[in-house]
């Protein structure tokens, strides 16, 4: 991973293959900042992190996000917060690529 402090997120977007595309911008014991791109129909299965908080920030497209018992279609500009121990996931049920940032803390 390079030592980059200022990043234009959209410069890193790539069309996913059989699996969603992932790119890590920053990773330490305290924090992970990554980019995810899901093609239509791709899913990040519902899962949970017992000791890690997570948030998603939708950059482009839209998808169906699950946090706990709640589900909502979220598009560009939406922030989705999943506290530690709360199941969460996302499905691209749209027609376009779904691009979002993922931030997890702590990450180690």
C-alpha cells in the first residue's frame, strides 16, 4: 500500500469480476479504509464483527443495505453505520455498479 494522504476514490474504481472488487487505501491495527465495487447481483453476505465498528459510505450506484433487523436501499451520499456485534451486509439489486467506502475500527 502506498503512502497516500489525499485520494480521489473514483480513480480506483474497477469493474468487478466474479467476486466484488476491493481496494484498501489504508490499513493499521486501529483502522481499515477500503473501497468496494459490486456488480449488479453481487452480494456481501450478512455478517458481523464482534469487536469492530464499521461504516459504509455510498459513492455511486445504489444497493440494499442490511443493519440488524433494518434494510434500506441507499444511494450516493448515504452513510450506513454498523456498530460492533450488529449483523450487516449489502446486495447490489440495481442495474449499475455499486461503489462504496468501507471503514472498520479497530482493525487488527
